[in-house]
C-alpha cells in the first residue's frame, strides 16, 4: 500500500518535484565533465600516435 499526501502524491512524486532543479544541475555537470574528458583523451591519443 502506497501512502499519499493531501494532493494525492506519493513520496517519490514529491521528491522528484522538489529536486528537479538539482537533477538538472547534475545532468549539466555530468555533460560538461564528459566533454572535458573527451577532449583530454583525444589530445593524449594524438600525442601518443605522433610518438610512433
């Protein structure tokens, strides 16, 4: 049995609503971090391929 508040929302629904901006910030941070590591990895590969 799931509990609901006065607005008929489950705890998970309330949590998602209250933390949506935090989730978006986390997604943006992850995308920026991924882009940064992709660039660094590409530069390292180029450096090692030129040594051979």
